[in-house]
């Protein structure tokens, strides 16, 4: 085995950690090893560095708050500032031009990921700085490269995907995402149909639906606030900065478009041509970009958090989330739940008692019924009499008992 080096980053700031870590990695020769001690789980670094073919990266936990990352240089095929940096800069320029186009193919993404995996962090920073000096904006570079960075991380994270159930904060965030995405699909349908409308009278039911969706999008600000105030800061404490910072920057863009859509929809007296133009502009941006953003959060950001945070981290995040409040629905542990065991009741009395108790629930409340058969006829009665005002979820489906949660929207 070649020469071994070690670095202890405990107690250092994020900038100091990076200042020690990346230069040390860059100087490793083939066969050499670097052991780095952290006071947080360096999980994202395992994936980021592990994507580089010349590095072998392993992680070991030494104690409750001590991790050691072993980084071995297996080959000297990296692109560095002193190794044909001019060619690397031209390659990056070409990739940026292609990534800015509307036709981003899988082949282009793979080429970009291969290039990013072959360039060490310091060299990439030097190349980006040179491009900025040549007139390419930092924003342009960030927007072009961040999705590729995140997608490369997603490929690794999916192998160890973690699922959680209610009332875990991630479960709540993802359930809210499901509701928001449904609204985005409806918004996309409206903006497509808007192109054929020539006046308010043409819109029919779409006008009220558009107002409802615009309200949902603005209400979802509580969702973003919980991410920004409860989740993202804790990711920073674990040394994970780029993914949450990217998501937060995108929140700023969404916030402007959502507020503009809400304002135009709720303003009276706007000429239809102006109304139509604004709805299409903001609606198309929101429906396209926010769904992509949600995919990245569900499959990358939340997975990083699930694989790094401790149980105590999640308890504190949950407390913070409860203080901030919720938007699309209330997590199960905060919902007023009433239980009704139907099995001792005579069948003729059951439906009457169910509807009386359900009607008395507060908004967001749950009636949990236990029955000796599948209460499917009850579902059809709710659908006929209270369509859109109830939710229906099975906790248990036989063989002897059926348990259903009937929510009051």
C-alpha cells in the first residue's frame, strides 16, 4: 500500500473543511490514501467523490459523532489545472452551450456527468471563474450544471432509497407534493386551453378552477417555509450545502410567479388579452419548473436527509414544522381522530351513526371506523352525497375486520 495521509476536520467551519479536504485530494498520487475525520456523517461526499473513477471511497463510523472517510487514489487520469486546462475549459464551454438548448438528450447528460466526474472540485472552480471572466454569468453556469450534478447524485442515492410513513416530516412533505403536482397538472391543462379562448365567457368552469389552483400555489408557501426554516438549515449543519441552496434559489423564482398568477386571477377589470398573456406566462412556468423541482426534492434532497439525519434530528425538525404550520393537509398525529366500532351495532343503525359523527367532525378531522365487512356501499353513498368533501383510506382490509379512515375536508 502507498503512503497514507490524514486530516481531522472536526470543529472547522464549512469553508475551512473544504479548504483542507479538496486540495489534499487533488495532490494524491496513484496508490496513495487519505483518511479524513468528520464530526458529521459525510454521506453526500461518499457519492460525490465515489462518482470519480480514479477514487475509491469508503466510510466508517468510529463513534456517535465521529466518521472517517477513506479516499484512495487508484489512477492518475484526472483533469487538473495543470493538465490541459485549456481543453477542459473548451469542453465545459461546449457543454454549457448544449445544456442551455431546449433539446437536452440522455446522451448529453451522460457526457456532462462523465466530464464532471473527471474534473476535481478545485479545477472546476477555476474553470467556472475563467468562464465568468469571459462574460458567462454565474447564474447561467449554475442553472446549466446543477441539474446534472443532482441527477448524478440521484443515481447513487436510489440504490439505498429509504421510505417513511406518517407522521414523519418527509412523508408529510411528499404527500403535500402529491397534492401540489395534481394541481400543477390541472394548471397545465388550463394554460393549454387558454390559448384557444378569446374572452372570459369562453373559460366556463376553468375560471373558478384557476382561482382554486392559484390559491393552492400561494398556500403552499408554508410547505416551502418548513423546508427553508426546518430542513435546509439542518442539512447545512451536516455539511450539505449545494442541494438545499439550489432548491432555495428556485423557491424565490416560484414565489414571484405564484404571486403574480394569484394577483392576476383575483384582480377585477383586467382586459382579457392581458389576463390571458399573464396566466399562460406564469402558469406554464409554474407547471413546468415546479414539477421538476418537486422530483429533485423527493428523489434527491429528501433521500440525502433520510440517509444522514439522526432520529434526534428528525424530532427537532418535526417540532419546528409543527410550529410553522401546514398547508395542503394536516399530518395524522395532529388530526382530530374519532373512532367508531361498528361491529356491535345492528346494521340498520350503522350508516346513520357514521354520517352523524362524520358531519360533526372539524375540518381536517378523521372518523376511523372498524367493520366486519368491506364497507364499499358506504363509500358509494359518501361519493353520491358528499363528493369532494371526504377522503377514504383503508388501514386494514380483512380478512376478518376492515378499518377505514374517513376524512372531513
